[in-house]
C-alpha cells in the first residue's frame, strides 16, 4: 500500500484571509486534518480555518505539553503523533495545521521531527506572527542593514537586556507571565518608548495597548512586543 503524504500547513497569525492559496487547496483536499490545542481549550489553528473546511474530513486532535522539561516531554510527543502516523501508514494524506508558520516556533516541528523521515513531507509556509503583528501595528520593523531579533520572553532579564542592546529591532514573544520582567528591561535600557504591545494580532479580538497601560496579570498567550527599528528613511 502506498503511504500517505504529510503536509505541514501554516495557517497564519489569526486572520482567515491571510491563508495562502496553496494552504487553502491542500486544506480542502486532504482526507485527514490534524491540529493541536491546549487540553482545556479549542484549537486556535482549526478556528482560523473553520470556515474553509468541507465537513467530510477525518479530524485528529492532539495535545502538546507546555513548560515541561524537554526530556520528560519526549515520550508524550512520541505518543501524540501516533494517530497521524497511523493514517499515513494506511495511505491517507494528512494536513497538520499550525498557527503562524510551521517552522517558526511552530507546533508542527514536533510532528516533523518524528515522521518526516518515514513519510513524504511537504511544508506550506504561513504568515508568521511577528509579520502579522507588524502589519496590524503599521510599523516598519527594519531597514537596510538592521539586525532583527526574535526573543522569547522566557529568557532571563540579563539575557534579554544583552540581546536587545545588540539588535536594531526585535520581536519579543511568549510574554504571558513574563511581561512585567520584559517591560522592566525595556525601561531599564531606555527603549520602552519605541516598544509596541499587541495581543491576538490580526484576530477579531485584537487589542493594541500602550506598553505602560498593560496589566501584567491579563497578558494572554497570543501577545507580543515589537521594538521597531530606530532607523529612518
């Protein structure tokens, strides 16, 4: 029996109209779609493309652990990809949905590293969250030879400070409970006035809030701080 083909589909940052034409074609044609979510929440990736689904596909929901030691999480990652592998082994193509871009901090990477050597795989890039948020904020991120950095807010304050001082522009992701630490660093190194905060960028619930008015205990997972270039044309 011929094996199925694995597709990693980037569905973009939230606006359903930011889906690429290729992603839309594969999304509608694959007999199986798979997507992840937190255990107590609906899948964001599926929600983005829900209006495009034909309604006759097999759907596979899986959960990926967060904030676990990487070694402890490995057996869980191995287990959650098993239903996807079973469909591929039975000859069915599977489209795995991923918010943003599949290979840019994307959940698809955990599927890719476990199954791509066994099954033919194609990756469809998506609009990444920093690009979507920059468009929503209407800020040019970088010019000419600027260095643009993407920094996880989970880094220690000292590392964030070093990285920000060595970048001309930056996107700070994974804010959540780390927001106040990041804001303090931005003020300490004197670039808070350039920083722009956005949550749920490009989604219907998008909010743009002045940095110093953000309440740290209400910062959602889908939030970001952009520090655009100080260069001028």
